[in-house]
């Protein structure tokens, strides 16, 4: 199958997915066209996923299509952006039609679920690699940055942490228990917190998505904001399935494992109090920002000697 037939058959149908208000022209020309309304800022990010580094070899293609777009869209959630569209550059070892059909189906489902329309892309031959660029918009000047955390702000996280990292141990499990299956679902089909990110815009002082592990990602906020933090491990939200499978070790997974794509956020106390209750119910306060440098876990500085351990794209894992 040639490149243009591959695109026509598997990816042009995705151009109609999503609900982008700004995409004027999608796949089929030399460039896509996006028109940003007056008073809005364009927010965009690019992610590259490599087989054997960011996902297992021989990973199910429908899972990969979903996970690839979810991971990229999570960056929009961290900025509080409303999703618009994405581009895809796909490097394939071979034009395997069964693989392509599964991948396109997973990507289509994610595109529809997240409200991201396919704007264009490219295909080529080589080791399996995916590069996705996602575009979103925010009201001018309202994007949530990593630089806004200030002493006294609350540190909070959405959802539960650690499930996806623990799921790696069960990828080859032939008959997963219900608890294992719950963790595997978090790994195979993560949900970027797009709606929550948009809801905390104007309330959160800083944010980042938890892709490399809580300690590592919170460390990025602290470095960018020139601040420190203290967190309480007893307040970390973990799922019942993770707690049953890992017991006391569940906290370690919540702290250091990635791929959850939850949000780590900071809030001035007055803004936290002003947030709607239905938004606060999705978030757990786990600590506070402090002026003193360092990231303190239960009173012990776990950032001594550098950024806390998490996923490293050149080492593979933390």
C-alpha cells in the first residue's frame, strides 16, 4: 500500500472527528489552516512516542492510538486549554493493514472523546514512532503556567495516582483479576483532564500533568516557580485496586510512577475556597508551597541532589 492510499483509507476519515471551532482546512492540502478568534491565545505542544521506550513492543494498535492522543492532549489540560485539533507524523516499519485499522480505530475513538480534530500529518518508513502535535485555545492571558506557584499556595492532585505505573507489571498477565484489570484500564485508556483543566483556569496558580511521576513533575513546578513544597504522603489519593494489590507500597507508586495523566495543581487558599464544589471534589489537597527550596515528603527533603526520580526519556525509567 502506498503512502497516499494509506492516508486516504485510514486517516482522512479522522478529519471529521472532534469539534474544533478554529480548524478551517484539514488534511488534503499542503498545510492545514487554523483561524484563532480575537481575544484567544493558541496553546500547542508536541509529543514523540517511540516503541520500546514509551510503549511496549508489539503493543495493541488500538490501545496505542488512544494512548498517543491522550498523552499529547494531557499537556493541553495542564495549561487549561480548550482542545481544537492535532497533527500526526507516523513512522512505520511496514504498511500492515490490520495494524493500521486497529491504530486508526483507537485514534478515532480518542479524537471523538477529547474533541480534537485531525488537521494533517505525514507518514514514512522506519522504526515505529509517533509524533503528535496538539492545538488548543484559551482566553488571552489565561493559560495556566508552571511559574505561578507562591508560598502558602495549596498543592493538589486530581483523581488517583500510581495505577498506570503498577499496571506495567500485569501487561503480560493472561487472566488478570478485577483489580489488575482496573489498573490496566488506566494504562491502556488514560483520560486527559481536559474539562477539569478548563474549569480551574482562573483559580489555579500553576499546573502540570503527571506523566513522569508526581515527585518529578511537582519538581518541575517548583523549579519554574522558584519555590519549595511540603507534601503529606497520607493524603495521596490512591485507588482501592492499587491499595489492595500493593498495600503499603501503593504510596511509592503514587509518588514516582508516571502515565497517570492526572493534574498536579497549586491554588492560593482564597481561590481554592471560591472554586465550585463539584470541581473541588475531583481534587485532593496533599500539601503546600513554601519559600524554602526543596521538596519535602513527610518532613524529609527528597529532592536533595537534583530533581526527584521519575521517568527519564534517555534512561527509560526513573
